[in-house]
C-alpha cells in the first residue's frame, strides 16, 4: 500500500508561483519579439546573411517560446486541479477518521473519567 502525503495549500501556492513565473517570461518574450527582425549593419552580402541568420534564430526562439508557454499553462492547470482534487479527497476522508478517533477516545476516556473525573487522553 502506498501512502501519499500532500499539502493542498502548498500545491496551490506552487501553481500560483508557476503562473507568476510564466507571466514574467511571457512579458520578456513579448519585449524580445522586436529583435526577430534584425537590420543588416551594411549593404553587403555578409551583413545581410548574418542579419537573416539572427532573424531566423529570433523567429525560432519565438516559436519555441510559444510552445513552452502553452506547456507551462497546462502545467499550472494540472497543479491547480491536483490541489483541488487533493483538498476534496482530504475533506472526504477526514470526517470518517474523526468519527473513529472520537469513538476510540470515548472507549478509553469513559472509565478514566468515571474514576478520576477527567479524561485520560484529549484533556
């Protein structure tokens, strides 16, 4: 049997942090979009070829950046959904466990409370 220990609040915080990081990266990528069109330094063939090469690299970067942004959005969504799912599961399992705990404490505390007037556990 495997045991999973998850704090939904921490997962939710991680999702919010990942969303903020993604927003900052998207802002930087938007600012860098202007550099995909590089002008040639001179009017010779070498300068034109180098400008085209750098422009091509900039366009490839923007394409890859768009793919990474889409992946990051899916990752944030998955983290948010996981946080909600764990919180619901934790809430659903907490009530039966609390009932069992109270029943067990009642069995232990009733004789002690009758003898000494106070609970043995949970006072």
